[in-house]
C-alpha cells in the first residue's frame, strides 16, 4: 500500500476531495442531528467527524486502498461508515479486508448506534468491533500479531490518550502505512501534534497544502481537522530513548 505522497499525488487527492460527490446518502446521515440506536432510539450526533473530514478520510482510504484498517472511536459510526464505504470501492474478490474498530462505550453511551448504522447500510463486511479502551485493545492486537495499513484515531482527545494511541498504533502499523488523527484543533490533540512532528522521526507528517485555496481554507478553519502521518521506518529509539 506504500504510496509516496509527492506533490502530484497530493494534488490529485485534493482535487478528488474538493469534487467529492460519491456519498450522498452518508452525507445526509452525517449532517443529521441524530442517528438510531440498535433498538431504534434516536441518539444525538454531537461528536462525529465533520462532514468535510469524513469525505477527506473517505478519499484517503479510496486512494491508498488499505487492506487492514484500524479505527479508534466509533460513537454513531459516521467515520466508520465513510471508511467502510470507501473500502467497498476497491474490495477484491477473495481478499481478506479487515476493519477493526475500538470503542469501549459503543454499547453503553452510544447504545449500539455505530454498529446499527453499519448494519443498516449493509457495510458490516469485514468489520470487528472491540468494546475495550484503546490502551487495552491495541496491545492485545499487537500480541496477536495483527498489522494494519491505515489507522484512524478519533477516540479520547486528551493529550495523553492521543500520544498513547499514536505510540501504540505505530507498533501495529506496516512501514508505509498511515496514521490519521482527527480533531487536530482540540486542545489535547493540538498539543500532541507538534510533539509528534518534532520527536517522532519515524512518522512523516503529510501536509495537504499544495493548493492555495486549500491552504487558505485550512488556515482559517477553526473547526475539526485531520492530521496525517506516514510511517517511514520502525521506531528505533533505544534504551536511552534517543
Ligand atoms: C469523537 S467520538 C468518535 C466519532 C466517530 N469517529 C464518528 O465520526 O462518528 C470519540 C469516541 O471515542 C470513544 N472513546 C473514548 N475513550 C476511548 C478510549 N479510551 N478508547 C477508544 N475509544 C474511546 C468515545 O466513546 C467516542 O465514541
């Protein structure tokens, strides 16, 4: 899956993102104030990825065609549905695609709304939902020998959780794989990103600011945003941490 994000590829991606019109049904759901629980109750949608960035993640998945995907934070399942729909566009017969989603509160706080949405849209293929905290679930996946091509992190947005989620998911990410972190404008994530930029040498930040119009829009975008890293090598810091 390892694609080199040169200027041409970034430009191609930005154009596809700006022109995106491939998910009208999902767009409507993402913009609706509620979604349905597994028992048919209306659950408020107050925490999902923004529509603009749900489309961003959709286009990224479509472009990179990852086979193994890991997602942290499901809530009402908006990002999960966009990822699952993008996966559909390149699913090959006989290929064991997987999409592991971690959220300890899916059945409790979210009353199964994310799971129900994927079922309603018939997007459950290859999806496994782990109802554990990411700090418990990801090490278990590592111990099982799982490896992923694409990780979307949208769980607990505190700085300690964000850094831990990146540290842990990097350990189960193939070289060339992608970690996309949602809500880069949230305080905790905003604090974590410069740290990652400076100290995680094995993760290269992919900046999508090749188009002036995009750069301008993002400069003044105080709402949600996604930060993208590509793994360029293993984390080789030794005993002294250097
Ligand atoms: C912003 S919401 C996710 C929104 C979802 N990605 C979407 O677009 O619909 C954050 C989610 O993280 C989950 N969460 C909170 N703490 C977590 C943890 N420690 N591990 C994994 N998920 C967690 C919450 O239950 C919540 O569903």
